[in-house]
């Protein structure tokens, strides 16, 4: 029997917060992020597991133990293999704090193309990735705050990550305009 999404999230968060489990937690973040791409998820997770160092894992465990909401810059400074861009760094943050954090990736940035005046206007993306830097870390915090505002006003029983996933689902369903309108006007 498979796990529910809540159980998967809980297990990954527990691993991220455990010195002994942080390697598994980070591997699962990668796996989860690449799951829709078939075998690529296993390849990426295995590549991470074979290249990450014990020092990097110890530093990650220490950071996550000190702060459940570390900045994207703080996570990126760990220089974990395959965790260099906002997409996967924000996934780590989302698993650490799904109530107040979400993922920010190139799919979500499709909203910006249709509504360039949303909170996403502050994100500086490259053609294929969103780099982690101080300004994009601040833009990420504003993105999470906007999702939290939407949650408080309309869906208080949900979490910030649930609001982001709803927008993501709309984008994946070809309803980018609807997602953009919600983000801009809700």
C-alpha cells in the first residue's frame, strides 16, 4: 500500500531533520522533484548519494536543526550536489516547512509571462534555471508571503504549499491564465 502525500512529506521532513537521515531526506527531495520524469529520478538521487560528502551532510543537518526556514542562500551555501538552483533549494525549504513555504520553479514562472506585475516580477530567472542569490532569496520569501496571504483570505485550512500546488496544477493543465489571475487578484 502506498503512502499518502502527507505521509511522504512527513517522512522526508523527519529525515531532513535527522543527522542520520539527512542523506535520505535530500535524496528523496531529488527523487520527488524528478518523479514525473521516470528513470531520471533514480539517476539523480543515486548521483547525489554518490557525490555528497559527509561534511556537506553534517552541515545540512546542522542548518536544518537550527532553522526550519533557512534562507535559500543559506541552503545553497551548503553546495550540495544538484541543489544549486531555486527550484530544488526551494523544495528543501518546502519539505522543512510546508505550512509556510512552497516551491518556486520555471513552471510557476510561466505566470510571470502572462501577468508581469505579480510578486514573481522580483524573480530574476535565466533561460533554463533560477539562480540562488540574495535578491531571488528575498523574492522567494515574498512569493511564500503572497501564498500565505491567499491561504489566510480564502483557504485557511490549507498550507502554503497546497496553494502553490493548486497553482502548479492549473499551469500543468494549461490554465496558466487562471493561475496568474488568482495570484494577481486574490
